[in-house]
């Protein structure tokens, strides 16, 4: 065979292989589609039977115990669980127990199956949220696979299994930042039930290690939960923190949970040496929204740091009588204070309202001063 014939033969072989691979791919997709359609049909059938069982406990529809091995049945149970509340959950829990779904998924989680099957088992236990699975989920908070640990924590949060709160918090320091943040987010679901455990963790660990990231995460969750009762305790801890990052995290949380009692400590931190602390204190005062902070925030407009000026102005924009303070700041001797005030007035919509009033012939002196400053960089004489 000469070179041309070899080339044609090679092209022919490649063409045939491509056709075979294409046909194989088409066949696989068709088989997969048929399997998914069959799965969905079975799931719909199971949903119908289970729904009748839920609505009529004495219903006689037969469910073969072997369906426990059908993934479509498990999906139907999970679909129902995600749409139920109250007594209905207890009824479904009886069905889950009758067919041994928790035991089956727990066995898969404990097995040497590939990660995919073990992870699906962890997800199934989390989605079912059945109280009987709590010991298994706590056990596998120490699993070798991060995603399995995350799903176990999520399941414990879904069922509000309060004994798991300390087990999750205790693992903060052992986890990578990603897993720790997912664990922490799970604690939000426990609400007020988790706050005192989080506070105890912060109190014990804030000065135990150079790495305060786990403690910062715990403080962040306290702010998200927003339980006002812990405000005084967190303010007390704030005075003990030496790490600036801990102070910043606590000041941020107090903006959401501190209330009026946190105003005085926040005002005090507007004089801190670290500009980040001053900036966060100004932001938190804005979140609290108490006009008693107006005078301190007025001084913040003249801070040496741009972020402190900006946050002070933004806080004033949301305060009662704070807009008036910003209008007054347009006359300040400090040009940075004037700029910060003007920017905040524009951001909060005051500039737009001033233009509307001007067009309607109803502009006040303050409106004209603001419009003049924004257009010409100077006030109306």
C-alpha cells in the first residue's frame, strides 16, 4: 500500500470510530432518558399513594416493602417531607420508620461504598430530617469527607436537634474555613437555641490561640441570629478582646443585636487608634439608628480616614435628624467632611428630592445649598 492508500484507510477508520462513538452516545442518552422518565413515573405513583396514606391513615393502598430499595420511593418521601409541617411530619416519620429508610441510609453511610453513594445517603438523611437519624448524623460529623460532614450538620439543623449544637461548635477549630462556615450557617437554623452555646465558645476560646477565625465565625453567627438578650454579654466580651479582628466582628454583630445599650460602647470606639475599628463602629451605629450618636458621627465626618468619614455620613443619612446634620456639614471648614456629607446626601436620595422640589418651585434654602455644592463645588452665597 502506498502513502495515499494508507491515508485514506486511516481517515476511514477514524470516521467509523467517530460514527460508533456517536451512536453509543446517542444510545446512552436515550437509555438515561428512559430511566429518568421511569424514575419520575414511579416517584409520582409513590407520591400519590403516600399522600393518600397521609390524608387517610386507614387507607389500604398496599406498598411493597421492597420499595425501600427504589430511589424513586426515597425521593417521594423527601418531596413530601419538604412540603409538610406540624403533625403531618410525625405521620410521615411513622412511614419512614415502618419501611426502615433511616436504617438503610445509615448502613450505606457506614459502608465502603464510593463517595458518591455515601454522600447521597448523607443528603437523604439530612433531607428526611427524621429525629431517629440524629445519632448517626452526629457520629459522621467526623467523617473523612468534608461534604459528608456538612450534610450531617445540615440534617441536624433541619430537625433542630439541640444536643447537636455543642457537637457542631466544638468542631469549629478542627475544620477548614469552608466547612466551618457551612457548619456555622447550620447553627442559624437553631435560632435562639444556639446563642448561649456560641457565647460560651467565644468566652472560652477568644484568647486560647493565635488563630481566632473560629471565634470570629461564632460571633458572625450571633449577629445573624440577632438575639437581643446576649447584647450585654457580648459588650462585656468586647472589652476583653485584644485582637482587632475580634473587636471588629463583635462591633459588627452588636450593630444588629446591641440596641440602644450598645450606643455608648460604639461611640467610644469612634476614638480607637485602628481606623478599621472606627469605621465599623460608625457602620454599627447606623444599624442601631439611635440619634443619640449624631454628635459623635458628626465628628466622624472629619476623621483622617476616608472609610470612617464615609460610614459616619452613611449612618447619619439613616438617622432621625441625621440629614439635617449632613446639610450642616456642607458648611464645615473641613473639605473632606463636606465631600462625605454631600456624597451621603446624594446616596440617600436627598439630592434627587431637592431637584424635584426645585423643579416644582418649592426648593428650600438647604436644597439650593446642596444643589449648588453638587454642581459647582461651592455653596450659594
